[in-house]
C-alpha cells in the first residue's frame, strides 16, 4: 500500500539590496599593461577602460580578468572601434554613468558632449585622453567627474595611475587613486 503524503515547498526569493560593486578604472594604456594591474583589480567586480587602449591583445587580457567595459580612444584602430563604442552610457547600482574618451571636465567640457551633458547630466562622468588624473564634482550639474590619468608609458605624464571605487545605492564612493610607478 502506498501512502500519500503532502509536501509543502517553500520558495524564497532573495533580492540583493545595496550590493556594492567594486570598479577598477584605467585609461590611456597605449598598448602597455602594467604588471601590477591584475593585482590591483583582483577584488574588483568590473574593469572599465576610458579609451586609448592601444591594441586588441591588451583589451582581451583585461576582458579575461573581469567583466569589462570600454570606449575607444583617438589612437585606437578599427578592431577596437568595432568592438567598443565611442560613448558608453549605462546604469549600474542605481548610478547613471557616461564614459567617453575625450570629454573634458567641469567648466571645460568638450564641445562634442557639452549640450548633452547640460540637458541630461549623468551621476558619474568618466573620460581619459588628457593623461591628467582628476576627480572633481561638478556642483552645477550635480555629477562626479573622474579621469584616472594614464596607465601607459606614452605621453607627458610623470606617474602611471589607475583608480578604484565602489558603486552602491546610487552613489560612487570610496575612491582610491593608485600610483603604479613614477616615470624617469
């Protein structure tokens, strides 16, 4: 005789609220990947490159480390331009992000982005190109501007730099600037 039983199955749905995303930000590598990049980005959830990657091999190395987002820069050839956009606007952890290579900075935005950034400012505006490390608020537009400087060996910069930061509950926070090496 088979005895019928009644099973009750409880299904739980877990929603991550307030998940922290750690981001590694790099720019202007110009085909050079510093040997300490992997170490500095190992705890990151994603790596973002703000252009002038240099070659497809470098991009593929970064893609192999973590989920990867990038924009192409003015020195990047057709392979990189086919793979990555000129502008990358997306939302992550409630933060509206706009990443482009040539973007300027608060008070001196590039004319290509000026009108859009005025009428529809992101929460976080990221660019590269200048090789000048900057992290500054645009109080007028209510956004944070980041330029990680340059992590490659081509250009006038004297220190190779990258950034790390976190995104959580609609805010960018805990920004770190990392000096990889001083150029002689």
